[in-house]
C-alpha cells in the first residue's frame, strides 16, 4: 500500500488522508452491513486517529435501525 492515501465522500463534505498503514482490515456479512451497502458484505479499515487527518469536518453519525 502506498501512503499517503486520500479520498472522501461523493458530495465532498468530508476529505481525508491516511498517513499510516491500517491496524486492521475486515469484511462483515451481517444483515445491517448488507442493508447499508446494498451488497452481500462490507469492507472496513481501522486506522489510528492520528493517521487519519480530516480536511473537511462536516461529519454525521449513522445509527443502524433496530428491528
């Protein structure tokens, strides 16, 4: 993996840059992740907070719906 890696959301409200290698990567197949992604699974990367400086900070918290 080449570092730094940069990216963001499609609307441009959040931009980030990963400056250190991930601590953990994983794939989840739970039904909540399936609903959120519209796929059979979701992939995630866990990085240290100091390795993920945010350039734009209009963040929101997404909470899973309970059944």
